[in-house]
C-alpha cells in the first residue's frame, strides 16, 4: 500500500475513533443500537480483523463489502462471538449489552443471529422440525404460522427434509430459522451465494420485508450491487480494516471505489 494511502487510512481511523469517543461521551446522545469499536481478531497466529469500528442505528440494513479474503466473514464471526477468530481487543455493544464479554451462546441469547454461508440446515429433520428446534428455548421470535406467511415455499415444503430443499429454499429456511428466535441483529453471510438470479430476487424481497419489520441487519455479499440495492449504508473492508463507511448510493456512484475494492 502507498504512503499516501497509509496516511489516509490512519487519518480515517483517527476520525472514526474520535467520532466513536464523541458519540459515547457526549451528554444526551444515546449510544448506537449496535456498535463495535477497535476489534482485533486472530485465527491462531494469523492476525485478521485489524481494528474494525462502526456503528449501526436500529432498523438499519448495512452491506459489508470487500474482496475475497478481506475479512468479512471473520468480522461477522467476531460479532457473533464464535470461538474463531478469537477477539483479543475491542468492544462490541448491542442494545446496551456488552457482547465482547460473552461467548457465542450468550450472544445468541442476547439477540445476535448469524446465518452462515453454508446455511447449516440440520440433517434428518423436516423444514418444520428445523423451525421448531429453533424455538425449543426462549426467547421466541416469529411464530411458525407467521414464518409460513412470509415464506410460502417453506409452508409448501413443511414436511420435506430440510437438506433436500434447493439451495435457495435452504437459504430461506436458514433465514426463517433466525427469525423464529427473538433477534436484534441479523448477520447474513453471502445469502445469494450460488443462487440463480430469479432466486436472488426472491431472497432479496424477503430481506426487504425483514427490513420493513425493522430488524437491524448486516449483509455480506459478493454480489455487491444486489446488496447495495437493499442496504441503507455500506461498509467496505480491506485487509481487515474498514476503508469506507457511507451510503449505498455513494458506493454505487463512486467508480474508483467500486473498482478498487469491489471489482465492479
Ligand atoms: N479458520 C481460519 N484459519 C486461518 N485463517 C483463516 C481462517 N478463516 C479465514 N482465514 C483467513 O482470514 C482472512 C479473511 O477471511 P474471511 O473468510 O474473513 O474473508 P471474506 O472477506 O469473508 O472472504 P470471502 O469473500 O472469500 O468469503 C483470509 O486471509 C483467510 O485466509
Ligand atoms: Mg466470507
């Protein structure tokens, strides 16, 4: 990376840290609904998430973008408090709760739902059983009837084994399973991965209806244009750092940024 880029990056980080400190310390202003501040995470010796900070307002949909290997999945996993990568520094707050002090189970109980890229549909269970299992313990989210209203394809296939669904239907089931719990932050890792354009449209309209229900969401996508159409805001990650934080429209209109970090 060139010197001038380094300087710009450091300057951007300084500004973000200052904004964060101002937000936290200024009298009368509420802290953001979700905020992560200066997160650093490692897979063993590999230093991957290198000081990520950002805030999200309640109900906002944020696209987290960046090239392959930029650290998007690692950032989501850090927020969800999975064991790997290990977060060694930083704070993560969701609705006044300190996620950085929690393990994955407690973070999930506090309202974080990660829908991973591989969807993790449970083998040997029907669609309905996959949903019921999500509701085995409180806090309960959408009822199964309500889920079927929003996901009619799942209603039609309620007695089918979850793992025999098509890729798009499995993605719907993975999202529905997250909504079956009372969640505050939905993390979607590449929900369009491997899906035909018509199915991408269908999933996009589901995410849009989730947005209308005011569920705060971070969507990671290689299909940046599709994610930006849904998102209010965009964050761009590069080499484990946030290099852009602005509106989705700003990214769509900035050819240089799109070329440099998104290859679109
Ligand atoms: N389990 C792991 N152990 C060691 N290194 C890992 C592990 N998982 C990911 N990495 C490394 O961390 C870096 C960031 O990976 P990550 O999966 O977060 O990127 P990403 O932005 O999600 O990429 P993609 O768009 O390909 O999904 C990469 O260099 C990757 O090789
Ligand atoms: Mg990834």
